[in-house]
C-alpha cells in the first residue's frame, strides 16, 4: 500500500477533525480523546452533511446537519439510522498522518 503524508497528528485537536481534499473527494480525518485517528468519507450518508464539522465522541462523530451518528471505526450509521461511508486506511508514524490514497480512489470507483 502506498502511503501519502497529509499532516501531523498535532494539527488535529483531541476530539476534533480536519478535512483533506483529494482528487477523488473530501476525506474527514478525526482524532479521538485518546489520540486514536480515523479517516472516512467526509459526507453523511443521510443528506451529505460535512462529518468533519461534526462532534467527535468516543469513536463516533455526530453529523452537524441532522444528528446522525457515524462510527469512525466502521463507517456505519449507528442507532436506528441506516447507511454508511467508506473508511480510509490511515496510520501515524513519528507523529505524521499517512493516508492510503489508492483506497480513496477505490472508494470513488
């Protein structure tokens, strides 16, 4: 897998997120309170709301538009809601965030 640097973990506050623009679309990169990081497509499966502008709690994010809760681990909507977004491989090396962009391309296909 080819990894591309997209920033540093310190660029994202705990329980925060950033949006990364790629040729295939926007990716939300999220940091939990315990410094775990996740990357998912940056649109809610409900109405396309920007998940990177939502509230991070535990390993989930709440969409800012209609309060859908999305798992950062699986990309699945939680509770009674149905739908999902793709998760994107992400890792941290020496504080640098690295994303697998070919997985983003596969997600867009």
